[in-house]
C-alpha cells in the first residue's frame, strides 16, 4: 500500500463522515425532544395512577422557565422531580402562560383537559394531550411538523 492510496482512503472516510455528521446531530435532537415528550406523558400517567390507587390528591408542577417537572402529594410529602433536557422548552395553549403550570389529579381520576407543547431549538414540536374521555385520561405524544 502506498502513501497516496492511504491518503485517498482517508479523504473518502473524511468525506463520508462530513456527510453523515449533520444528519446524526438532527437525529439526536429529534430523539431528545421525543423522549422528553414521552417522559412528560409518562409522568402524567404516573401521577393519575398514584392518585387513583392511594385515594388522595397528586399535583404535577411544570416550570417552563427552568424545565423543572415535579410530582408531589401535598398530604404525605411524597415528591419526585426531574429537569427537561437542555434546549427543550414546554408550554401550554395559553398566550401568556403562568410561571408554573399545575395539573391536579384527584382521587376520582377525572383529569382537567390540557395541551402541553414541547419545542426544541429547531422549532420541532411534540404535543402531549391530557384528556378526560370516559373518565380516564389519554396522553399522546405526537410529532408535529417543523416550522
């Protein structure tokens, strides 16, 4: 193998990497946004299930400014919290959202209808819909096209 052949092979590998790297970056951002939407949806399901089985109220608080998500039981002091990934923002349907979004989960299982939107830096959006059809909640994480 000559030095010229080695340089040509390295140039071809470098070209292939430069073509694949931007697509990999977009894929990881998309995956991060989708997993954040799924985690919010799972948190809603978790809080509703705990409220039903423990026959007590649970509260889910979301701080859009910091991305902090917290589920807690005011009576027992139970709390579970996490932060959304960097670059992912969350908001609801309101034009002037409050500093803290609260969802209340009563022991009856009837949940207030809410729409939450998760957005990333590229303006891709996922919709998490909390509904109370037939007394049970349905939570969907559905991709909405990029703007």
